[in-house]
């Protein structure tokens, strides 16, 4: 599978179907417009910044498992730091040509890449095959639970074919030998700030606070956030057959709605309707509604972490502080 010139590892069924589902839930209820056209994403810092710090819990054990595996396979035990963790979704039209993952001056700290597939080619999306330019295997067909690990340098030049249908979701991490780029340090600092601030705000501890208004606005043609398009939280609700309603109007019914007005409305209390029926429950904002939509998966997250959890991980401890705070 790997040779000295192309250090890489492919693991089948490394992530359980349960964790893939939980990460899908988090992605679907929290993602924003991403860094490239037709790409959507969410990061751990983003989850914390939007008052969803408790949703980083399912990532913690997965990150540790992956770090151990990378260190073991590439022979650098206890040397690595996680530089970045993100849920990244590529939709129709997204692709990337031949590149290495450290190919910019500001990416030189990246030593290893790990891509975990959270859904499956042919079933959830079409296109999106991963190719290595040299060495074996040359093509990877994404399957939920499978993981690919490779050095981030020019020994592993790779590309991803254009997505032609559906949405291709990955959990992507980069690892660095440079402690300056340790993601955990930044996350702990963000969590601590939130914790200190939130103590003063008794109500709404767990209610998501949407990010800046343009982060949910998607323009399919240009990738620009302000032209014609749609709000992605509205779109996710629509896919499930729901529409958002403010107290006196239907929200986001036409793409001619101004993105600014629409995003403002989606940050305020709203209700959900399906066909002729208006649901009684009022949600604090659209993200709150989306998180409740996927509550089955959400319930599982809390159940998993309500049991005893090993000590020794400062990030985990920090998140537990969050969870132990009584719910409003
Ligand atoms: O999602 C993948 O399979 C790889 C994506 C990639 O190459 C990148 O983000 O640099
Ligand atoms: Fe890449």
C-alpha cells in the first residue's frame, strides 16, 4: 500500500457508521459557506464561536485515534500536533487539481494530512474520486468510514475529481510537528473565553448564535456571498420539507429576497412549517431549528458523553466544564 517514495496509508471502516452520522449531523446543522466555490465547512473554532462548543465532543476521541495512528504509521510518536480539524463538504462543481497540501508559504507547517470519508461515492454523491499522481493506490473511492493518511509534501501529489451530483462530506485534519500551530491551544483559549462570558448569561447557554450574516449565503454561480442565491440553513430546511416562518411572514421563499434582510430574519426567533401545517414550537434562530431537526443524532451525542470519560486530555476537560454547567 505504501512505498518509501509515497508514504501513505488507507484504512477501511476506521470510523463507525455511528460517528459518521453524528459528524454529518453537526455539519448539516452548523456549516457555513466555505473557502472555495461550492464548498461548505465547519471548524471546531467556528462551533465554539457560535455557542456550540458542546458539539466538539464527538471529535475529541476521533482526533486522538487518528493522531495515534498517524504517529505510529509515520514513526513520529508523541511528536505531532493537530493543526486543523474541519468538516468539509464539496457540492456539485467543486474539484481540486494536482497539489500537495503544504504548497503555500503559509501551509509549510503541515506535515501530514488525514481525510476521513463520512459518506459514500455512488450513494450520496457522484464524481469526487481521489487520485494520487504517483504510486499505489492511485485512486480512492470515498466510502463512509474509510480514512486516507499521507505526507503533506510533494511525495503525495493528489487531486479530487469534480463532484457531479450530491454532497461529498469529509472530516479533514492536518498534523504539524510545530507546537506553534497546535489547534488545541487555540480551542482551549476560545472555550475558556466563552465559559467566562457565558456565566453572566444564564439564559441561552446552549442556544446557537449564528455567525456573521453572510456566512450562510450561497451564490451557486460565482461563489460570491452577496449576489443572487440562497441561505443554506433555509435550503437545509427545504430539503427536509420545511419552511421557516418569522412571526408574521414566510422567510426565504424567493431568491430575490435581499441576503441581508433574510439573514437578519434567520437570526431572530422563528417557527417551522411543513405544507399547510405550522409547527407550534418557536426556535431562537435558524441554527437552533436545524439542530433540533437532527435531534435524534444530537441525542446520541449527549448520551455517549454522559458516561464516565477518561481524564488526561485538557481539551476534553475544558468541554466537560461546558457540559456540566446546568442547562438554562
Ligand atoms: O477530500 C479529499 O479527498 C481531499 C481534499 C484535498 O485534497 C484538500 O483539501 O487538500
Ligand atoms: Fe489536498
